[in-house]
């Protein structure tokens, strides 16, 4: 998940708490975070070890089932629901990336079917 960072982390906190509370949901919540360095450490590492987005939502602990991922490929899962929110200024770049990724996956699936 990447929104305008503080809102994305706030939503991840709520979604993570609800996912852990109810048996209906998968408990792991993947959150895409634009990789940045904060005080010499990677932001994804800080979030995954300290359960806090110290740059954009300091002082608010994230549930331990919220897992920070540094690439969109890491977030994508067939079993774990993922939430994507992107700042409007980055929207075109990310939509293009997701579309190209989808085309590539579709092409690979088709290739597998043709060769089997």
C-alpha cells in the first residue's frame, strides 16, 4: 500500500487490526512501501522490525501482521489480499507498471499452455 504515506500507514493499521481480529480474513496484510532510507536504515526494515512507519506516521504502532514490502511484485499474492493506494502524482507510472506486469504474466501463462 502506498498512499500519501501517512494515510496509507493509517489504513494499513486499521486493515491489519481487523484482519487479525476476524477469522474470515487472511491474517497477513501486505503493504507496499516506497523504499527510502531513514537514519541509515531501509524504511521497510524499520516497519517490519519495529512495526512503525517512523517517517510518515511516527508514534503509531502497526499490527505485527502488517508486512512491509519494497516492490509491487513482492506484494502481489494469489492468497493474501493486497491494498494499493497511490499518490495521484505517481498514478500514471504505477498503472503503467501494473499493466505491463499483467501483460507479461498473461504472456507467460499463454506460453505455458502452448508448450504443454
